[in-house]
């Protein structure tokens, strides 16, 4: 099955991204001045007529830069709502009226918030602490709280490329939609890459891999890649693809029937898919 090959896809994508970092294209790093920076992303899609649906995605990153440290707050979410309409006719074949009954319900909901503080240890290394919350009920997660503390290394810093990787210890408290809450310690390996492809086009890549030390089969990964094209000094258009992988996905309660068309006799628990894929097109607004 396609979703079983997700780790290979992540490794292939990692190699392809690293291949873009040609040493001959790298020159001295351009640093931002201390101060406040904010970047917001908004995407909205609406369809109407015979079928109706709406998609709203928002994301915001607020940063405070200090001479030797950085504080960042990220928050956002995606919501897709679909309206289904059932039509019926009342009357005779020659004289009837159409009655419509509409039902609107969310088909995707994914929200998150995260706070992170980085402080330089040396010119090429740093320490950080972070805390985050995620809600993704369609992936079986009602609430997930994670705290992390670790160290990282600035592997590349140039005018065109910024690439850092870090390693952290984590503590997670999770409430699934179905089942009992769970708490566990873990390890997190991540990277953050930004590469200026052209004067107006930037590639970004974020990889976060979380390992549950209580159950090593419970491996999760988030691989988020995007390309942003600058429209003006303030506006940019961004296209992105995010893969969310969970080797032990949450469970879903499903009705059990003895035969098709029969009423359910009980319910059974089945695992959800291991991989969720999100493709987005968003308008970026930058304030600095």
C-alpha cells in the first residue's frame, strides 16, 4: 500500500533537498536585526452550486529576535466543511415540488499552537525549550501536549541557505478520540531548512521525527515542504505539501454488521491510515 512507503518517501525527499545545497552557491550569512517579526498565511477555497464546500486555512508565526536568542510562537489550523443535499419530489409525475434537505459537516479539522525559545551557546550551536498542542480529531487525536528541551547545530548559514538540526528529549500527554489517555517520554530529531532558489523564490523544509521511548513502534514524523514566490516586499504566494506519518495510528470505532444492510450489532476498533497528506496554496503577509 502507498502509505506503507512513507519512510522511504521522507528519506528520498530529504536527499533531494540536501542535493540543492551546492557548496559553490553559498556565500556569507545575512542576519536579521533584533526586533519583532510576524508572518501570516491565509488560504480559502469555496465551491457552490450542485455541490458546496469551503476550505479555510490560517497560520501565523510571531517572532521576537534578541542579540543571542529568539522567541517564536506559531499557531494555525485547517478546516474543511462539506454540505450534502438530499433532494426528493412530492406530488404526481405531472405536478410536483422539489424538497431539499441540506446537511453541513466538517470533513477535516486540524489545529495547532507551539511556543519555542532558542538561545545561542556558540556561533554554531544553541539550546532550546518548546511546548506545543495539536488537535486532529479526524486522525484520532483529541488533544496532544508535548514539551521538549534540547540542543541544536547551525550546519549551514549563508546568504542563500540556512540549515539547522536539533535533538531533544520530549514529554507527551495524549488524549485520543477513542481510548484511554497516555503519557510518555520520547526523543525528537528535527531539521529546519530555508534555501533561496532565486531572487524571488524560496524553498522551505521542516522535518520532525518523534520516537516514543515507552513503545518504540510508536514513531511519528512530520515532513513539511513549501515554495514561496515573492510578489512584493510584503506579499508572497506559497505552495506546500505536508506529510504526517504515524506508525501506530489512532483507533476508530466502526459499526459491526452481520451482513450488508443489517443493523449494527456492536462496534469494533480499527486503526486509521498511517499517512495524512495536506496540499495547500496560501497568501503570505510579512510584517517586520
